C-alpha cells in the first residue's frame, strides 16, 4: 500500500533507489546518534532513558 502511494508521487525508479539506501541511512543515523551522546554531555541525554535514569541520582 505504501509502495503504491510512493510510486504515484515519486516513481518506481526512485523507490527502488531509496530501498537500497535505507539500511545505509539507518546505520549512519545510529553512528551519528552514538557520536552525539559520546561527544556531548552524555548524562544530560541519558537522564531521559528510564532504566539508566535511576543509576545517576544527584546527591543534593
């Protein structure tokens, strides 16, 4: 169903090209997300992850 809609708007050729690029884009997106967490304040980002949030309680 989604393929028919995409074919109507974009074209079959570009849908086929997109299908080959999706795994590559997912991999690079994951690498970029991990790099963002690594090079920024990782605790600020990981405070929103429910399982990890309890491990880093602030002593106040």
